[in-house]
């Protein structure tokens, strides 16, 4: 498993054929596809996923090893509808990886807190998985995961396993039965955190823009400096190469300069 943002792209314009090894149903409209892979990946990077004749889309890698990677894909249109019709043994076409990821060296020996909202858990899932298997490399580790309701819960099998090793706070926006967990927006529970060593704390925030905005505000209220907050801005990415301009914010191309940023470097960017 690679822990740097180094890429290994032979030809960034060419896709490679990847067999689907396993399919996991997460929700009614979200499935995780495990496909064969020899990509050199870092946590938080994305791939361009395509089916000839149906289109292409940027998808975050939600987990990976040296032999396979996983893509968690929501059924929302022509391409993703076709992907959801595929079965084990069928093929996806992939190119990449693209973008900057989370460099684990920024978090080594630190108190790491990850706050993820909804599908924002997907791009940090591989990092959470690595941390869960290497807790001795962190001072402390905690994950806060917020979902709209029980029906939108992702990676239930992983969350149950993670909880055997470290603290995972699971919350839903509305009242419902979800393992007897917390109810309310994730921001309400950030405010309840008691951080004993701010100087040794690093925070990752990923999710819908409103969730990210107000979660960052809550961490700031607790005294976490902007340069100790990390975000993933998956904004309107399209080509992955900085050519189409869809993801451009001022002079910043999210698919190249991001999607992972230190918040102190991008807090003034106006979208």
C-alpha cells in the first residue's frame, strides 16, 4: 500500500480493462464494486470510470490493496445505471489515478479525527481502514460519520468491525432506529468533543459543502487551527487532467491541485 501522493500513470488518456471481482450492496442506490487493480494509489485519489458507449465519470477509490480496489457508486444516471446492471465477471474501464490524496505522514503520531458526512465516508474509507490496522502509528483516532437516515448508511460491515478497535460516533439527521445511535447533525456532536492536546490534533472533514462548512466552524470553535484541518473538495470534476475546466475555482483545478487540500490554503477561495 502506497503512502505518498506519487502517481504511476503510463498514459493518462488511456483506460484499462478491469474485471469486477465482487459487488457489495450498500443502500438501495449505492453499490461497491471490487475490481482487479495494479494501480499505484494513495488515500483519497479518484479514477475515471467508463463503459464504452455510455460515458465516463470520476469516482473516488473507497478502498484498495495491491490486488484490487473498490469503487462505491451511486445510481444517478445513464452511466451509473449501466454500471449497476453489471455482474461479477463483467468489466469496467479505468484510467488514473488522479488528484492529490491524504498523505499519512501528516497524521503520524497525531490525534486524528475524521468527520465524514454521507457519501463523504467513501473517499476517506481507505485511510480509515489503514489507520484501523496501524493504530500504533497514531496517538489517538476517532471517526464521526453522519448520515441522513438509516437507509443511507454506508459500509455497515466496516463500521461494526472498526468499532472493535477505535471510537466511531454514528449519527443520523432524523429520528430512526440505527443501532440505538445518536440523532442530529454531525456538527452537534463535534461541539461535544473534548480535545486535550490541540497542538497534536489533525482533523479531516469530507462531505456535502454545507456539512463541511459548519463542521469546520465547530472545529475552529474548539481551537483547531486552519492548518490542522484537511478537506476533500470533489467539485464538478470531469476529465481528471485539468483540460476541460469544469472543476476550476479561480486559478485552482480541483482534479489536479486537489481534491485533498489543507484548509488554510483554500479557505479564501470563492466558488
